[in-house]
C-alpha cells in the first residue's frame, strides 16, 4: 500500500493567508525538502515574508513551491557548526533583503549514526 506524497508539487496550493509578515525578512535554518523547516518557510512566504534559508541539502522542491506564491527564497548551503559561514550568510541576507525581522532556529542533529560517531 502506498500513501500519497503530501508535499507533491502537483498538489493545489491552499488559499492565501493574511499578510502578517508582509515586508518582513525571515531566516529559517535547517530547511530541506521535508519536515518542519520546509513547512515553516512555506508558511512565512504565504504570509508575505521574504524568506532566506540554509541547510545542507538544497531544497529544490521547497524553493519551487515558494516561487508559486510569487515570492523567492534565498537559499545557501551552510552548516550550523560553521560560525564564519553563518555570519557571511546573515550579512548577505541583510544586504539583499534588508533588516532581519524573524529567526526560526530549526536546524537539528542527524541521528542516522550513533551519537558517539557524529562530529
């Protein structure tokens, strides 16, 4: 038995939401094509935010879904353990999108290996 992909690109987009974040810039960490980060980035975009995000795997599907809202998502490959890369990303976001109004610290740890084997 298979279940439908709830994040399919062909699924209809929900109705527009109030523009609570109109003209606001939001950074979301740990965004990929699945999970909470993608959902948060999508919701912020649907509510009018300029979304900047980073993670380890480019979220092509999420970027495309956000584009359908009429917005774009600035995304970069950044590891949360690299403070210099984070500082550079924040500077780029501020230069391109303006004042940063919202930070969603969503990045998590990868539990695909025992913790003692993780860096």
